[in-house]
């Protein structure tokens, strides 16, 4: 699950100069750097912390690993770095989701409020941020983590499937697109199966997220005022 964030780079395409050359460089550079960083952290952690200690302190094991070399200061530094990292991840996720929401709203598939601009941002980002606060304060963090991972995997599976269907437009490798679809759905199944066996209560948030999203979609499609005019006709034409 640690590599789920890279797709957010693609959501910035509209705001990037020369996305055809810039985005591939960003993807490859980010993935290679993060692999090197994660492997290095794992090696250092294993070298400094025994398995039993790591198991007990699994939520803050990196801070424990820093203590032998840097003492209490190391623990504090890692804790601060973790909070900054979390804030950065939240910021990137809201930005990416806001841009995706903006695009979908422009196509007339969700309420147009998500397409409104607020200074240099989009109203959709504010709406998603407020919803995130509600979920974060209403559900158990572990449950939210499982729901997040499940949602990511389903979305990635559908994106890969769409990429396969649009392969003549995207010029993508059909085998890789189908492989990505298959592996995402299998991973989602494994995630749900594992938690059903060992930690079923963590699936509560996933269940409610699916219910809430499904109800909203049905109500919006059936009872909401459908947009007859797409906000961006040129964008619709390009996709069709």
C-alpha cells in the first residue's frame, strides 16, 4: 500500500508545463527514489531494532530505531518527520482528488460545485477536505486505513480496465493494463478476506463508505437535476 500515492502525479497534468515529458520523468524519478529510500529505512530499522520490539512498537518503530544513535532527540525528530509526511500525503491526496473531481464535474457527472474555483484552488478540494475531517473524527484510524486501501485498489483496477478499453487512444500496452486490473482486484479481495478472518471490525468503515457513496450516487442520478449541458463541451468531444 505504500506505493499508492504515485497516481496523484497524473492528476497534476493540467497544471504542469510540457506534461508529455515532465510527468514520465516525475513518475520514474519518484518511484526509483522511494524504492531506494524505503529499502534503506528497512535495513537501518532491522539493524537497530529486534523483532519483538518492532512488533510491540509497530506504529512508531522508526522513532524507536532512531533512539540508539540519536537518543530522545532522534525519537522526536522522527515523530515530527512522520507528522510532516502525513500532512504532505493528505495535501497531495486532497489536491489529486480535487482535480479529479473538477474534471468529472466539468463532464457533468457530479454537482457543478466541484468545478468552481476559489482563488487558485477548486471548491471541490474544500468539500473533500471537510468530508475528510468528518470521516477522520468519526471512525477508527485503523478502519479508515483499510477503507482507504480498499478504495484505492478498486479505483486503480477500474482505471487499468478503462485504460485497456481506451488502448487505441492511450496507446497503452493491453497486457499490462489487464494485468494491472487483475492484480488490483485480487489484492482488494485478499485485503477483505484477510481482515474478515483476523480483524473483521476494521471493515466497518469500508462498509459504510460503500453504502454512503452508493446512496449518494443513486440519489444524485435518480432525484438530482441532471446537467443537460456539459460545462466543457470541448473536453467531452476529446474523450468521445
